């Protein structure tokens, strides 16, 4: 990529992860070292200059946000994990955290929803797997 290529800008730290919504092709979520998740509506024609018009700023994390993932069946639901091991489930329309799991203190390396969105799997730096059920607010 050329240094003159237009960029999505707006975070104060490095972007750690990104994910397009499976329901809205132009809705992009970005996770950052600045402890935030931002949502962006990318224009249909793309971006022709640096783009800093984010639609939402999810800022309740206390550590760098390293992983994000859209819920597979709930349209405006996003999971975000930070390097402190906290997983938050966000309602991105209201910009509110609906679930906060802090049962893990290790750095998460991978996070994935199961096929129906009833659980989230985390793999951590400590080589452990955590299964989180956001409906029960507990790990399995």
C-alpha cells in the first residue's frame, strides 16, 4: 500500500483488529490500543481521502482492545476482548456494554462465537481455552 493511500483514521493508538458486520456490508468495527472500539460506515464508493468520521465510540475498556467479533445472528451485537482478559458484549446501536466477563486474566490470542452465538471461545497466552456463555454471565 502506498503511503499516500487514503486511510481510516480516528484512533489514538494502533488498530489491533477489524471486522465488517455480516449484516451491513459497509459497517466496520475497529479495535485499538487506545482502549476503544470504533464503528465506521464506509461509503459505497469507498474512501478517497483520510476518513475520520466514526459512528460510535465504545470506550469502557481499561486495557488495549485486541480482538473483536460480530455476533453471527444478532444484528448489532459485537464482542470485544482486551489484553487484560476482559470480554465485553456490546449493543452497538445504543453504544452500551450488555455483558462484561472478567473471569480471565490472561491475554486472549483468539476469540470466536459459536455458530448460533450462544457461546464465545477464547484461547489465551497461557494455552488455556475459556468458554463464555453471555446468557449466564459465567464461563463454562
